[in-house]
C-alpha cells in the first residue's frame, strides 16, 4: 500500500508495516487482525481503514506545534525528521502526552533549541579582586579583552547556531534585534546576517528556494573554510539546522536531506589546523568549536557557557 502522509509518506509499505506501527494501539491492531482472520474484513477494506487511521493521526499531529528556531514546527514534521519517536507521536495523537511535556524532553529540546553556544566571557572585575564579571563578546572586544577577529568569529558562531546572546540579560536575539538593542554594532551587521543565514536559509540563485549551510557551500555561495567553521559550530551545539523547517535534525536525516555528507563528516571528525576555525584567547591556539566549548564555564544562573579570560 502507498501512504501519502507521515513518516511513510511516498513509500510503498506492506500492510503489516502499518499494522505494526505506532499508528495503532495494541487493542486496535488485534481487533483488525481478528476481523481479517475471521473473513469479515477483506484486504481492500483493511487497507482503507489503515489509510484513514494514518491520515487522521497525521491531521491531529499537524495541529500540534512546537517553537522552532524562527517559527512553529508541527509534531508531524518532527516525526518525519525523527526528532519525535513513534511512541511519543502516538501519545500526542491520542492526547496522553502534551506538547508542553514533550518539549521539555532533553532529546527533543536539543533539536528545537540546541545546546548552549559560548554566550559571553568572564573577565576579572576591576573593583573587586577575585570576582569575575559577565560580559558580552562585543563589549569584551570594545574594552580590549578580545581581539576584533576573535570576537567576530565567536559572534558569527552565535548567529549561525540560533541567536546572538546577551549574557547579562540572558536574552537570545536575532541579528537585527541585537543591533537595535545595542548588543552589537552596525559595522558588523552584514557579516552577522550572512552567518545567520545558516539558520534562516541561504537562497538558491537558480530556484529561489531556501537551502542549508552545507548546500550553500556546495554551490559556492559561502567560502568553504567559513562554512566549515559555522557547520562545526552547529554540530557542536546540538545538530545541523534545517532552515526550511526551522529546527535541528539528527545526522542521518541531514544526510538524507542533503544537508551533510560523508566527506564533510570525515573532515570534521579529523580536524587539521586548516579546519580549526576558532581561537583560544588564553592559549593563542587554534581549536574546533567543540574544543572551545569544553574550555568554557557553565553559569548555573543563566545556563549559558562563558569563556573565562585570564
């Protein structure tokens, strides 16, 4: 049978595949099998019932939404992207689980929000020896604690993984919101907007359709080294971002959608100095974003990661 909705969409699947799936409860499955075995439900009728069950379930799931990086994402889409497993989808469709409950699951939150990027820096407070002051990356640059190039790369990583971070107010802002709020200056707006397209999508010059960061690299819309740096930051903070559906996706789904490939996976798995795109301001060594994250300090008050500057 061919299914036109949900995770079996566009596939030729067996009747048993659908019967054994989470679209049906155990009781409903046994009821249909008993009717079919007794001869009271022929195969065409069984196929019709299963098709209706899948369609109605997906309609219910399409009306349940979760906050994505820039817009709402339906439960149905999160099922297609394998962010939600079949059991969770069944619970949502049957009303035994709420979107609010599911949204708090670590395995789901990772793909909707990501994990923490480097949100700011900690610098020694001048007025109180031993105390460290929270500071935004841009402010640290203007006060001479970070070199401009180092600060820009950190801010681009923030933009490419979701939002620019105000670590003092614990706010997440788009690039234009951050410029308007004075979190960053207008002189770097264009560079940060370019990095932000890793979240909102680059535009395919031939089709006008939104494409991912990796696809933009393939079409040479972004310099390879720059793209690798941003892609590695996405992977280090929860996963590659699908700009079409506004959430992160598991690696196998990124492969399927053309957002990643095995060659790039090998490049990132064995980084050379050429692909270590970040700079440790304390040791002056080139690092991957993951290595830089491992050197950061978690602030229990905000849940943000901070680089501690010596």
